[in-house]
């Protein structure tokens, strides 16, 4: 059975090949290890293999891991799950990135509650790119107004967009979903050049990272291909 270190090496090679095939700079795509339900021991194995960016979906589980691994100074924690209003203070001050901001109310709370001694919180706006009723995220047509409003909030750095397209789609449909997100980001850069860096596309997972990179992903969120199948919930 492959080790976590072996898996990280394999996924890294996939990312490097896809990046090269897309004619992009070698360091233009980051590997975000989706570590929900994984133990601190699993994360330590990944860290030993050189992984530093970890994405968590569940706040309390994430806080427990952050505490367990506190002695390792250069871990970059990303929150990628749905955000409840009563959890924003801890999210604002425990993470470097939040990929799942989908409404102005949440952005305002993160802005107000981010400790001003910390660097600005990097955020991505989550877009329901395929308008799935079961998915979180704003609609594409809501992005301009949301971007304009968030650009005025202190303590935040608007980095880009995130989406979770339906993995059951065909390769052509997935590619179109990724392209819609990339096009939306380019439109925002043109309309609001001072809104923030707007340099990030968080899209692509274990089964479709090559398609996402071909369409401009800068973060691919990989869980199963690194850690194996998630354990069944008790």
C-alpha cells in the first residue's frame, strides 16, 4: 500500500505535468491537502514529505489539529467548508485562507473579527458555478456586486474564486465549469482592478485536477489521492 509520502510525490508529479502541458509556470499551482477526518499523525506524515498547506472543512476538528501541530511554525491552514455566522471569529483568527465565502454578511464578520495584528485574511468567493441546489456558493451574476462590497472591507485580501463542480459531469462539462470560473475571475480583474490581488482559482480535486489546471487553477484541493479513502463515519 502506498504511503502518504508516496502519494504526495505522485500527485505532485501529476500537477507538474499538467502545468507543463498547459504551458504555465512550474510554480503556478499549489497543492492544498484536504485533511478533514484525518488525524494529526497523518498530517505529520504529509508534513515530513514536504506538504505545508492543509484544507479543513470542520472548525472544531481543525482547531484540534492546529493545536496538536502548533510547534510546526510554517503550516498554512485553509478553511474550505461551509461557514456558520457564529463560527466566524475563530475562523477569522485561526486560518490564513478562507475559500468558502459566499455572502457579504460572512465577509463582514470575518473583516470585523480578524485580529489587526495578523496579516489580512486571504479569501476566495465560493461560486455555485453549476447552480446546484445542494451546493453552497453565490451565483455568477452576484459576483460583481459582492466583489465591489468586499473590496472595501479592512482585514481581508480578496484573492479569487472557488468552486466545487459536480464530479458526476463528463470531462467536457467539467472543463466548461472550470472555464466559467476562470472567465468570471478575468472579468472581475477588468472591472475591479483595485479590489484585491484576484490571482487565485481554487478548483480541481483528485479526479479532475488536470482539467482544472488546464483551465487556470492555482490551488487544487486533493484529499483521497493523498490520504486514501476517508474512513466511514461512526
